[in-house]
C-alpha cells in the first residue's frame, strides 16, 4: 500500500504541491523520459523549491546553468543572476545562502580552481548550498574534455562530495543533496559531481516524478547558525574577528571549528544512507578474487569489465562509491572483504581515488590495491584496457 506522506494542501510560490522528501524520491509515480545530464539538472531543480541560483558560463556546465535560468523565467526559481566570474559566483552563492536562501550553482574545470578560496569559506560558515560539478580537465594545454582531477582539489574543503554515475543518479542525488545538507546536525555545503560530457551531454533514459510536486522550502531558522536578516546583519554574523588575535583563544576556535565541520560531514552518513540507498552499491559476486572500486562513469566501465570477466570464470565484483566525503570506509572494507586484488580505475592522472582507497584499507585489509587503469585528459577507458590490467595479476583463459 502506498504511504500517503504526500498529503498536504500547501503549495510553494510556483503553485507546486509541497510533498515530503521520501514521497518525492521513493513513492511518487514516475514516467520514462530521454534526457541529457544538463536537462536532468533542470528537472531536478524544478522540483526543489530553489530560492536562488547564480551562474557563469564554462564548458560543459554552461547548458545546465542556462536551463536553470529558464526555470527562473518560468517561475520555479526565486532569484537568478549571472556573476562576473567564477570567484564572484561562489561569493554571491555564499551571500544568498547566508541570508537564508536554498541556493545552487554549477561549474566545471578551471572555474572550480578560480573559485577555490570560497569552498572552505562555504563550509566554515555552515551554509547548505549545493554545487553541481561537471568535471572537466584543468591542466595545460587547455582542454574542455572530461577529467576529474579537479575533484582532488575539493577533497579537503570541508564540503560533502557525492558522485553520480549517470543521468538518473544525477537527478536523484541533486534532490537528495539539499535534504541532507539542510539537516540541522549537518548543515554544510554539498558538491554533486559527475564526469563532464560523459554525463552532462549524454542522453539516457531517466524516470521522473510529475513536475507539479516539490520539496518543502528551506527553513533557515532551523540552522545551527542564524541567517543574516534585519536582526542579524553581516557584522554580527561574523562575531568577534578571531583572525586579528594571535593567542590561544584564536587558535582553539579555528581548530575546533575545523573539526566540527568535518564532524558535520560524518553526521550526514545516516541521512545519505537513507536517501541514496547506501553509501556504496555493489554488483557481482558476494565474495570475489577481483574487485573494482570506482565512482562516476568509471563505475560503468568497471561493470562492463565485470561482465566480460564473469564469462571467463573470474569471480568479480564492482563496488561503486556514492559518496567521497564523507568517505565510506567501513562499507568499503566490508564490500572488499576476501578480495585478492582491488583495482581502482580512474579518469585522472594523479589517482586521487586510489589514494583514498589505500588510506581507508591500510592495516585493515590484506588485498593488493592496484591504481589502474588510469586515463587522463579526457581519454576514454575501453573495457579492453581494464581487462589488460587484470590479466597482469590474474590468469585469464
């Protein structure tokens, strides 16, 4: 029997019926559509009762930013404007969120690095805004091709980071991201990442609920920090300027706050488990000699390799990480138990996910972890390349 958690007569400013997050994500009837990742972002935002969105064009997220602008013209977004550059955008996002608005923005590649100073500021001010990151190469020579090296720069900003494999996950994650980030015991920014072009410009089947329902509005007065309003101007929001003091109180304040931000990310686990149906998803044999640990579209390529290895009689499993921050350490240890070899396929040159996996398993696993295959600069990852790496360790007939 369908639960009736959607029963309410209340509507948001665009006339959509307000429903519970569980109803929107799990219970509402869905219909099949055929959309790109950028189009799916628009559809997700349409159902999120978003107060503000700030944009700036940079490939491959420009279309998503443009489509969110169309939502503003259609009356589904409260405020929408273009910043003067990526640094300005992320500063303006902070201002909107500090004032109590549910706020979203998008960026890619060099835009991420130009705005970098803002991300730890976001987490330090405990704003629950969302960045939709469509990963793109950042290295020289200049490229607009998909490459997720930029994620490595974001790992220690204090923001939560989720990673979607396909357009369906992108739709569901961007809705769930607001819900989790706005929990009073979490209340930090969230980055929803996808591999640019591989997801942003790929058209896939996606199941969407009706567009006449939406999330409840954000309640800024349930936050751990008060919003800036007529009684809490910016000067009071900043409190005592600790940066001006070189003493124990200043050091202790900054240290304790950095720990608290990271503790807030840890507290998000139980909510993410619910709305993402687990921090990791597994495919394949329960116990396997070969395990692939991946995120994003590398997960899809690993699944293709799994199918080929299964035909050859190799016990194999794919462990797809849904969240990177917080990192699902316990789930990873459990999912890789009994493996002889753990391969970490990645779309970047440095192997940032490999480093995370090794750190999580250190002293807690006897499996050999191999940081291959690794492609960069926007190159594809053929299944044959994955199988070639496996064949260096496992006899394949």
